[in-house]
């Protein structure tokens, strides 16, 4: 599974789970509520009411995101026995220009819910390094350098052409399978 901004997650079979962008879609209401708070006099009952309304909007966003994460993680755990995810340095990514979108997606919260549900259902979640997963060809392994703006993977070696996220998800699955085989060999 490859997580992203445009689609919340892309699975190795090509399934894309939409990113509803709960914060971004509620931004207009948040701006209005924040302006209402800033216009009120500090310490007044009107300000307390305005702050309460602002908190309700933030709580609704949190609840929507939490519900979405629970439903997606439950679906994945029911559907798959082994789930391979990429190990992402989320704190490092938050220093970049996509920090609001990353926080809106809530990858860290989602991964913790997924791991918890998988553990309860006796399923396996394997974390693999995300290095070069979108650049390596999932068919032949040839590395094709590309910018983030390029959304299609086209291999000049084998001619494979598919969505960049699907290619990354297939690479993550292959890395997870090899890691699982290595741990199984260690136990024997």
C-alpha cells in the first residue's frame, strides 16, 4: 500500500482509496468561525460561545478523519492477510511545503489504527523502506528518475507503463514479501 496526497492510499492491485481532505473541505467554515472569535472582546460570553463553535468544527473534522481511518483500516484487515506499508519519516515531511495536506491525511494515526486492528485479527503488517519505491520499475527493477509532478511510470527498459502510485505499491508489496520470507527463514 502506497499512501499519498491525491489518493489516500493506492493498493498493489490498482485500487485507489480517495482522500476526502476533511480539513481542506471545511476551511471556509473554519475561517468564518475564527474571524468571529477574533472580533469578540476577550473574556466576554460572546467570545466563549464563538470559541465553542470553532472547537465544534475542529472536533467534527477530527471525528470524520477518525471514522474514515477506522473504516479503511477495518476493510484492509478484513480483506488482506499481509499488509505491506511504507516506513515514512512523517516528521521530516512536515517540514516541507505539503505539511497541511499530510496532516489532513493523518497517515500516522491511520498506520497506528491499522497495526492495532491487524494485531487483534492476527494479521501481519510489514513496514518497508520507502526509498525509490516510486522510481524503481515493479516489473524489471530498472530505476527511472522522475519528479513528483510526473504521475505515470514509464520504464524505458521493459516498456511498462502504469500509474506511479500503483508501481510504488507493487514495489512495497515485493519488498514486504521478501522481508517476510527473510524473517521466516530466520525462524527455521
